[in-house]
C-alpha cells in the first residue's frame, strides 16, 4: 500500500491511500452529517458495509442525546457492525462557506472530539478519512493542514494511542496530505 509514516511522541501516524471501510484499526471515523442517518461518500460506504446495526444505534443516539441532530464539530461512537473495525466514530465536519464561518475551528473540533472519544473508550488505533473535503467542499490543501496540525497537538499531550491513520481515497489526495505533513511536522518526523 502506498503511503508514509512518522511518529508524534509514541504514536505512529500513517498516511495511506485506500478505502477506509477496509481498515482493521480499533475504530474508523465517519465523515457523517448531522442527521446521523447516512448519506453519500464515506458515510454511505461505511453504512453499506457495516450493515443496519449501526444505523439503529445512530437512531438511538439521535433520540436520546441529539434530537435536533449532531452539531458540527461533535462526535459520537457506535459499534462497527460488520466492519473489521470494532467501532465507528461519527463526526460532523463543517460545510465550506468560504472560510470565514469558523470552518478551520470546526474542522479541528471534529478531529479532536473524535480522538478524545477514541481515548476515552480505551481504543489504541483509529483511522480518519479526509473530513469535509468531499461533498462539504473544504479545499483539501487547507483541510490537510488543519487535520495534521490538530492531530499533532493532540498526540503531543496524549500518549495512549498507538496508531492514527489517514486513509485518502485518491493518490492526489495522499500526495497533498504528505506535503502538508512535511511542512507541519519537520521536528517530529523520524525514519
Ligand atoms: P464530507 O461530506 O465530509 O465532505 P465525503 O464523504 O463527501 O465527506 O468526502 C470526504 C472525503 O472522503 C473525500 O476526500 C472523498 O474522496 C473521500 N472518500 C469517499 N469515500 C471514501 C472511502 N470509502 N474511503 C476513504 N475515503 C473516502
């Protein structure tokens, strides 16, 4: 599999090209929408492959915790259904509206809250898609810098995760994340 890796503290960060539904990490993160009822892109692929059980869990979460929908930047966790991953963390990234509507902060919140949930559930490995850069239109060069920056900040303070993986769907997207990693993390990179 194409890709690259580096460490932040004790955590290995991997950038790979692939389909996130193939990942065998403890959790995969879903770029969900606030309804939590499924959708296109990663969301559709995850629900298709995981089966109906996680939709049932999402329904319960909506009814019990978020009747108005999950707000942008927040995250919730379900089982993994039929996926190899044991759990799915559903997080809502921001829709890109030109960059002046708090999009970078909301995107960082989505990553940070997903990482917090992984840690509080005792998980050791988690895989992320490129949140918000599909249907939500966030320019991927900017999103990749936000994503890698927040993950670095989080992992500098928290050493319970062994592995964080970014799964990029295309070779072009992988190259953009690799370029962002080079510029953001020079002091952290280890062979
Ligand atoms: P959003 O609505 O947050 O923009 P999307 O699912 O539309 O979410 O897209 C987010 C990113 O995920 C895009 O870069 C898209 O190419 C990518 N993507 C779509 N399907 C998959 C998949 N099965 N595995 C990994 N990445 C995927």
